[in-house]
C-alpha cells in the first residue's frame, strides 16, 4: 500500500464528519461575510445613485413579526397619530386614508432640513375642493411606534395656521395591512 493511500485513509478516519463540517463552515462563513459586505456596498451605491437620479428609491418596511397597535387621539372628527419623521422630528399627523400621499407643512419640512425648492411642483385638491400647489419630497423614514417605512413620498403644503400638522396618507399606510378601530382609538399595523 502506498504512503499517500495510508495517509488518506488515516486522515479520513481521524477527520469525523463534524470536523469536516466545521472546516467547511468556516469557509462558508468567510464567503458569506464577503457576500454580505459586497451586498452592503452595492446597496449603498444603488441607493446613492437613486437619490442623485431621483428615481428608483424603493420603500423599505421595518417591523418585527406581529402587529403594532398605535394609539390615536380623537379631536372633533379627526384622528391624530404620534409620528416621528426622519428619526428627528416628532409631530402629530391626521390619519387620512383618503389622502394619496402623506402631507407635511412647510414648517415641518424646514425642521427636517428638506429643501422644498428642489421638490417637483404638484397640484393637490384639498378635502374642501380647493386646488393648491405643493412640492413632492422624499421622507427618509416615517415611524409609528415600532412600525417604520423608509423612502416615503410626501407633499409639502404651505398652509397658513397649520404649522405643526399634516396628514398621514396612503404613501405610508399602503405599506402595511392596517385596521382602524375607532371605538378603541387604535391603528393596528401588520407587515404585508
């Protein structure tokens, strides 16, 4: 019997399946890390390119499995929800399922550091039928409790006397399966 054959049999005998798996796992782990780092870099480039081009930015929903129950404040016939915009500005927005896009005031946009003059001009019809001009912008993140969605289209309206309010519209809500419980004053959000 040749030395190489004996060595191979001895190596096969000494290396159990677990040892071989551990060695292979290290290689797979290293390969996985490289793929993960590569994916992060490619993702950052894609998002950076999309921001410059102004197109192709995808909405991302971040919420653990399950549902998020958010308390609503009822004032007159409106339901208000505590909202955090771009991780820095806390405000109350009126929950409005009839509003296509989320709307924020010029004051809130200013506090967020959004340059509204760079946003696309859009015409909006208000609930009372009036037509107004606004600017379409992109909110980096809208958060209600644990429920978050990023890259949300919003319209900045300069409404006199409405400095701290806006509307939470379908541009955010449509990212979730949601239910409004008016008796309990709750908004229930589940990931799609």
